[in-house]
C-alpha cells in the first residue's frame, strides 16, 4: 500500500468510461447502476458478474446437501455430484447502487491497462485529490439521508473459497481492475444519479484510453519523487 510521509495510506483513483460520460462525471454527476444490473449483465466480460449480491459461497467439498420430501423420504446429494459452488444471496444485499473506480495503491512499472485484460470505455479521468472527492460524495449522500460506504474490493478465488461474501468482494478474475467501490443503499430498483457538485477543480482533463500510458505514470520512480513509500 502506498503511504505518505506520515505513514498514512495513499491512493489514486481513476474513472473509466465513454467520453460523454466522463464529461458528465467531471460536472459532478455520478451515474450509479444497481448491483442487480451487473449481476444480470450479459455479453460484457469486463463488468458482468453473476456473483454480485451473493452473501455466501460453498465449494462442493464443503457441502452436505440433504433433501426431504413427503412420499420420497430423505436423500443426500454426494458432494462429488455437485458441478460447481453453491451460493446464497439475500434480496436486501441487492438493494444498493454502485459507483466503481480504478484504484492505484502500489507503484505500476508496466502498462496501466494491460492489453491481455478486458477493459471498458474509451476514456479515463484522474481524480487529483482523492480525499476531497470522497468527502464530496459523503456530503452529497448525507444531504439526501443516504447510507454510503466506500472500500477497496477484496478479490477471492471462486473455485476454492468457502465463506461469507458481501458487496465489497469479487472473484479474482477481476483483480486487474483494482476496484474501489462506492455503494449507496437504496431501493435497488433503478439507476441513481448522485450530484456532488462540479469536480473539474480536482480532476484531470479527459484522457483517451489509448493515450493513458503516455499521459499517466505511477512507477516506483514517480512514487519516490512524490515522497511516497510502499
């Protein structure tokens, strides 16, 4: 984790998306899809995740599945007959809107967005003042009496892990996205447009995705020059 001169965690945030949406973002309009949107999304490998909203995952080796029905009695499903993990989800966990950002918490010496991974959008915006941005999001949510949480995503092995999940955990195949997620509790039935006020004073100009590596650098040398350690 990057740290400043006082030993406090340091993090840079970027927003990726279509150019017209990045213009909207810099004006302080945060478009937040529902968690269910990403769960049900098809044909978009960079964003679709059917594990969104799952609260527990159980690998076959950790499951004893019993069924009982009138006239049939009780029978047990052998774990070797289970083709994949068993998951549980609660409707309450689906009731939130999400705003997803790309977080830099360690120096990056190679390409910022390696070509071997799936990405989305055609543009990138750098948030120049992370703490101020998050403070404005919090203030906007408080003004509307909305409950909000922001956290780095924790990535797990969905083929090995058994245990509890929440909206801040995702399968390891998304680990390259280095996501920082803002989750706002809501009815969870429609997208939300959260207005936090113009943020052009704390964001970069819009950068074409193809130019990101030429314009942005977060190498070890850059970190040292900024008096950051890790």
